[in-house]
């Protein structure tokens, strides 16, 4: 008879949970990218680029937890996703414009997340539970 691992009885199965959060984050970021910009307090001039970079770090970390063996494909997919957002903003909205600097910030964020996932800490985060 197999013994059930009870060391973390209420722990969610991390991979499907991370995949679900990743999908929800993709949808939320796309919606936020397409709606009109609210008047926001700007603390520093390149704040928008920091926000793009941070969002794509989080996406890469979530995706890396969901698909740890597919990091390179995930990185390429996120850069393509960033390009898609910029094209959609340029073509389908009247209040937003596609910005190549935003795409660069997205790629930098995805690359930073990729780099984090390649460290010992990142490998520990994406390792399946024993």
C-alpha cells in the first residue's frame, strides 16, 4: 500500500496553480494594456518602463513555475506577447500607441525573469516537490 505524502497536507499542486495564475495574468495585462490610461501620479520619467519590466518578470516567473522545462520557449513567447500588445495598442485603440521602448522593457523583464529562474534559487522554486 502506498503511503500518502502528508508533509504539506494543504499545499496546492504548484504546477497547475502556477499555470492558472500565468493565464490569468496574461489576460489581465492585456486588458490593462488596452483600456484608456487613467490619470496616474508619475514619480519618475521612466516609470512606465519599470512597470512593463516588472510585469514581464512576474510573467516569466509564473510561467517558469508552470513549465520549468520550457524556459527558452516561454521567453520567446513572452516577447511575442509583448509585441502583440504593442501592435494591438497601435492598431485597435485610439488612446494608446505602440511603443518599441515598451517592447524592449518587456523583453528585459522576461530576460531578467529567465535569469532568475536559471539561478540556484530559481531552480529550487521550479523543482517539483519530492
